[in-house]
C-alpha cells in the first residue's frame, strides 16, 4: 500500500545500469519530503495514514496554549490505537462523554521538552510503570517485560464540565501518574469542544465509530482473486500433466488428482487411462481472471504511482 504514496525509485549510472545505492538514498529522501511537504493536515504522511488506518485522529497539539510562534495551530496525527473513547457506537467524536489519548514508552527527554516548564513536572520519576492496554490483536501491543528507566507514559484527558451553560471541557495531563494541572483545570479553548478531529478512508456504518481502511477493503478482493488464480494454475497443471489410472492395482489413492499422478486400480493389466473430467483452461476462465485484475486496478492505485509505465487504457486511479 505504501507504493500508493511513494513510487519506486530507480537511478541509473553512466553505464545505464541500475544504481541500487543511489536508488535507496533517493527513496529515503522522497519519503522524507512526502512526510514534510506542507502543513500536517495536507502532508503526504497524513494522506498515507488516512488511507491505511481504520480510523485517523488529528489532535490540535500545542504547549497547552494552542498557537506557536507563527500564530498557527500546531497539529499532529494521533494513532487510533492510542485513543480511548467510551462509546464505539457514536460516530461523532464531539458527542463522546470523554476523550483520552494515551502514549506509552516515550523518552523522558522528549516529554520534558514539552512539559518541563510545568510546576508539577519535577515530581515525575522516569521509568515505565504498570499501564492499561487492550489485549485485542488489532491494537498496538508492547512487550511489557522490557522496562526502560528513561521511559515514561503520558495520558491526556478531556471531559465535559457538568452543569455548564456553555460547552466547556476539563483538561489534564498525567505523566507516570503525576497530574500536571489541578483536577478542575479547564481547557483553554473557548469553543468548548474537543480539539480533535477524525477521518478515515471509508465509513463502515453511519452509527459506528471506526472507519474501513484501504488495505482491509482490498484484502477481501485479493483473497478471492488469489484463490481463483490458484484454481486456474492447478487446472493448467492437470491439463498439461494429466493424472493416470493404471488398471493393475487394488485400490484408488486419495491423491488421484495430483498432476502426473499414476494411481493403480483393478482392471486389465498394463493399460493407462487418463482420469476423466480434466479439461484445459478455457478462454472464459482467462477473461474472468482479467476482469478481476481490472476491477482491482479501478479500486486501487494507478500503476504509474508505483513507478510503472502507464498502459493505453488508463485505470480509474490514473484518471
């Protein structure tokens, strides 16, 4: 899927051979430029994450103020594996009862650069402590037995202020169990909303929080196409090397349909017969396989985006 965003790079030397070292270097430089080409919401990295993850969360990150030196809001991509919400059946993130962003296994130095000016940060003791994690296989996992003394985890929590005339949110940061603000600290944003937005590749259901990802959408088509392609290949092998019956044996083997397999059966001696029902690959079966491949092109990336030359008839991705 990465080739949707980053095409393959091939560099040639003076002898017109592929320079693999330069190709790898250029690929790395291209990846860096894609991840840093503009604002976070418009960067190639953001677009790649939107396409490949089930659900993408964007948080307005700030030094607890929300505006950087250039008077612009600083945003960052939040992996959905680090997000905790109370209701999976509520697609509107602003209607959730609370929102928790949990980052584990961060370096102490990186966290200190962001929160070191706060009064309570002096109470933070480095070292990963027991954390809460979902054991579901589709969520990010971490080997809990590996403990680094220079690591910490950070919890950012937003939750509504009850009985308030206007929408307002409490906000707090917990670093290794230490509150950075008073328990009743209110978020600086006046709009009273979570400073979070989310998007995804495709909506699964209008009442479901998660999105469908591009790899998951293509996975079913690929599974079906691979199975059908395997059937065609096996049929071609059977037609080229048909299994045979040798009428001088006593029983029929269970592997009778293995290509070129000779199975002994009761009958006249020294006589070989082909197993009935084996036919060569038909034009209709090949045409159906071509239809499957073309439907995949229309639903995925154009070949030109993967560094391949364009065909005469362009795919939907190329258009």
